C-alpha cells in the first residue's frame, strides 16, 4: 500500500463537489503551511484510495 503524501499543485479541471464542513476543516488544517491546494490534496487522496481498491481486488 502506497503512503499518502501532500502533493504539489498539478494541472486540474474544475469539478463541483460538496464536502461536509468537518472534512473541509480537517483538509485545510492538514495543508496549512504547505504548497498544496484543497483540490490537489483531494485528488491525491482519491488516487491513493483507487490504488488501494485495485490492490484489494487483485488479491
């Protein structure tokens, strides 16, 4: 399983997603003081989750 790390800003396309306020607060706290946007953090988290699901399905 790959370890999650805060990414730098990749090229992106806008998508509108609703997040619970507590999740937004936790993400913003996690990226405070880094060169990472909320969007980049969420994209990386989704990529890691998808890789984890793929690894589990391959077992």
